[in-house]
C-alpha cells in the first residue's frame, strides 16, 4: 500500500533528524494532513442547504473510493501510478479488510493532480482510520478464533452480511472452512459493501439504519445476471431518488447484495465508473468545476440564533394588599389580606395551564429518518 494515492498516509518520522528525542520518547502517530476534514462534514453541509450532489460529483467520489479499495486489496503492492485493478494479474490474496468504512473515516483533501488523475471536479477523497483493519487470507478465514472475534469489529450499523448473517448459527467453528457462502468470508467484497453505504449516504443524505431490510433485486452485473437480496432496494423502488443517475443507484444497490459472490468485483467497478465518467452526465465538466469551487470553498452558513423571548410583564402591588378581583372571594378567604405577588402569579399560571390542557389536541409525531443534521 506504499505510495497509494487514495489511502491516508501514515508517516514514520523516527529517522528524521528534525524530530527531537523527547518527542520520540513520548510516542505519536503522524498522519497526512487533509485540509477539508471528513466526508461527513460535507454531507452535513449539503443536507443543511437542502440540496443534493450532482451525478458527476458522485461518480468522481465513487472513483476515488473504488481506487482506495484496490489499494486495500493489494496492501503489499507499491503504486507508482494511480491504483488500478487492471494492473494486477492475480486475484487479491492477502486483503486488508477495513471493518470501518463510513463518512467519518473518509478524508477530503484538496484540488489538483494526484498521480495521473486531475481532481478538479471534486477534491481527492482518501480512506483513513485503519485501526480496525486486519489482513485476511484463506488461512485466516479458517481460523475460528479470528473470524468469530471479527464479527464484532466496527460500528453496529456498518455490520456486513459476512458478520450478521444467520449462517453463523449453523457452524461451531470457522464457517468458511465448512463451505459457508457468506458468513466469515472476509474479503475485498466486504470493503465494497461498506463503501456502498458511504455512497448511499451521499445519495440519500441519511445514515443507514442498524435494522436493514433486504429487497430481492434482479440485475445484470457487468456481463452476468444476478438475482439476490440487496439492502439498497429503496434507491431503486422508493422513487425518492429518481433525480440521481439510475446507473449509479443500480451499481450501489448491486454492491449491497447479501452474497459476496453477487457483488461486483473491483475490476468491474473500475470499468463501469470509467465509462460513466467519459459519458455525458447532468453537468458538463466546466459546470462541475464551478460548482465544486463554490461548494467546497465557501464557508458553512450558520443559522442565526433565535432572539430570546421577552420576559413576561409581572404585576406588582404592595404586600398585604387584597388580591386582584379576578380571583374572587375564594382566593381572599383562603389567603386573607397577607397575599404575596408570587402566590398570585403561581395561582394564575396553574389556572391557565389547566385550561390549556383541557382543550389541547393530542398530536402523535411520526418517526423521522435519521439525518445528518439537527434543526
């Protein structure tokens, strides 16, 4: 994974003469600086503006994430040019499974040329936070202790079918050793599934739910027809996201197939994304560059804080005076002549509250989707 352009770099500065001995003794982790923070920040900004990402921007970000997955699939390869599955003749063997790919762990950098690719339509996006990552090969997938422990790696709403499928109930050891098609098959397809949830968040501007509902979806994945349960069926069936490119929504739904063998491979992803970026999308390249400069360079708009409500006027009268006539003789008989301002106001407040509650309609709030922002 050396010199990978779409994975966050971790620097080893122990050999640098500029680092003092005291700093090395204290220990530290030196990461690449990404000036635009996490992808979650920009999804939140887009959601607050009540807008959506353009198709060309979504395909460009998809291309960055897919190339980052290629670097994770071949962690021992040195990338002198941009990451491409076409440059690898063999299928991935020692794959680095991330377990925690989501918008909070995708870092957004700057515009410019990185490797052989010019990031002018959208800034470069890199996969970070490899703290939970583990390298799995055929030997590791047959280790019962490792595969069972890895079931709980990552966030609960990001658990993949390889972690939550019911096939685990049928095996006491390593499911992959017994020929299970999904459970415990920690491969590059698991990274593809979590990356698809990030694209889901970019399209819907919503977090994925922990309780995922599958939809049976039949589609053509590259040159093969697949019919399997997908967890992105609402992208195709709900009708709420029809403004987004249908090919993009279909590809994300295919990446969210339940079975790892049903999902597209890294090569198939690269071919489809490259063809779409060359085609005519909703915006031209000039319009997309202007939009990217405006969206990523403008500061976030903050809603003005509401003005504080004026304090209610309080009636004042002398201690020992008779209470107001609106309370009638019952209040006088109860409190007598010594009647404080606070008591009168409290009694009036209670009377109004009870009158309001008698005529207040019962309103049942409908559950709202979990969004990236709070009003």
